[in-house]
């Protein structure tokens, strides 16, 4: 199944609601709200998010990527996932023989 840019924030929000907020849908927050400032996700929650992202989207999260610019809001997290998925797609794209360093030997 192809994941679209619109699916990513929705899947993140659903995970947070059901797993980190224990189904409490009364907490209203925007996609730009800081997880830490609003008390939505704590440090253990970040680790749970990493496990979810790796399983749900098939990405790998490196330790140096665990920064607020990637993990402190639904928006930041969705953009991070989209970048990782795009990078993975580009890495898997078929390459031309020129890209692979092959040369034409001629007749």
C-alpha cells in the first residue's frame, strides 16, 4: 500500500491518541503544537514513537535524528517520515548503466 503525505499525520495522530494518550480524545492540539510543551509526548513516548514509525512506515531512525526539529510535533514528525520515505524510494530507484559507472565498449 502506498502511503500519501496526507496519511502520515493521520496515522501519527491515531497512534498518539490510542497509545500515548490511552484513547483520550479530549486533548485538542494542532499539528504544529509542541509535544513537549503541551505534555503530549514525554521521553519514553519518543521511544515508543520511534518503534511505531519503524514498524508502520518501514524506516530506520538513527539516534542523531532524535531532535525536536524531527520529533516535537505532528507536523515535524510527518515531514521527517515523508523525507525518509522519499530517500528510501530514491535509493531503490532503478539506476542507469551510466549511474553505475558502466561504459560503452563499442563494437
